[in-house]
C-alpha cells in the first residue's frame, strides 16, 4: 500500500472522528435545551395553578357583552 493512500485513509478517519464528536456534542446540547424547556413549562403550569387558586370568586368568569 502506498504511503499517500495510508495518509489519506488516516485523514478520513480523523475527520470522521471529529464529525462524530461534534454531532454527539450537538445532540447533548439539544437534549439539555429540551430539559430546560420542560422545566420552564412545568414551572409555568405550577404558577398558573397557584394563580387560579388564589383569585377571588367571580374573577375570570364569563362576561356578558351583548348590546
């Protein structure tokens, strides 16, 4: 086998390793971002529930706007 073919093969394998590592890092970042969004939505839900429980009677009911 020629030395240039070995060098080209080594360069290809090295580039593939870099691409795989970059893809894995992006997937991990995407998963972490998803966890953050879920936590934010859960907190929003809890806050909305607390607000709904703490409002006075009649607040948020239907309003008749007929003329």
